[in-house]
C-alpha cells in the first residue's frame, strides 16, 4: 500500500521539489499546505497517513499545527527541519511529532523516514537524538512526570534506554529480548506516561534524570 502524504512548507519550490523527490510507488502526495492553518485543515479533509511538516511558517507555525493534528488524531507528523537545536524544534517534538529529519536528507532517507512513521515508528538518527535530548536536558532540572510511578522496574529501564536514543533493535539487544517484546515494552511505557511518541517518552526520561 502507498503511504498518503501531506506536504506542509511555506515555500512552493520546496514543496514542488519534495513532491518530485518522494512521489512514487510507495508514497502518494495527496495535498500541500503553505502554512500551519492550511496543514490542519487539509489533514482533517484529506486524512493523510503522514504530514511532512516544516517548523517555521507564517501565521500558525509547525509546532501549533503539529499539536492540533496529533491531538485530533488525523495523521502522524514528521518534522522536516534545518536542525538548529532551538526551542521551536523541541516544541514540535513535545507537541507529538513522531520525529524529525534534516532538510539535507536524501530521497532514500526521507522515503524511509516517512514509511517508518506511517508504520508507527519514530524517526530520529541515534546521534541526532542524543544531541537534541542532551541540549534539551541541559536547560532543565530533573522533574517527576505523571505516570512515572506506574512503570515497572523493567519499564523504567526501557524509558531510560529511550532517553539515550536507542532504537528497537538496540533496545532488544540491551534487554536480551526479541524486537517484538521490546516494542511491547515501549507501547506500555507510552501508554502509562500518556505520551504519543518515543520522542516524547525520551524527553520525559531526560527530564526525570533517567540514564
């Protein structure tokens, strides 16, 4: 099946380039949006699987659009950014984005990221994850999160691993379990914490001081 994709970027040339780069057998671009408000409206109307979201747009920016789209459950959101490590990017992740990719990423990386997000995974390269979360944690003191006390000792291990940016395969290897079991643990952690993505869980881990 082809993944239905909505492109949200305030530059028409960028949207045209992304459409040319991505549209094919595995991805169908079902719509475009030049700002966050249009992204929200089009996500409601078109029900794409994934919204590829620019962060900085006029009017309603990518953070607010992400928050609305994720809250409404209309699509998964993958942020496409220049990666300047600012609070706007962190805000998008906290708003529920499934992850982010760099605008310098090639067609193969973008396509793979979109397909992974459509299947329910998060997309952050491990080295990028660590940089983002480390920068996020530097400005915040450890703090308890709602639902943290509900986690079992094993689930706290899983949460700490997410905070270090581990993917499913790395997590499974660290725990000595299969990938399916690792995914089950991750799903349980997300549910108990009341977060929508692995990225949000990783931020909770950092804020709670888990290593």
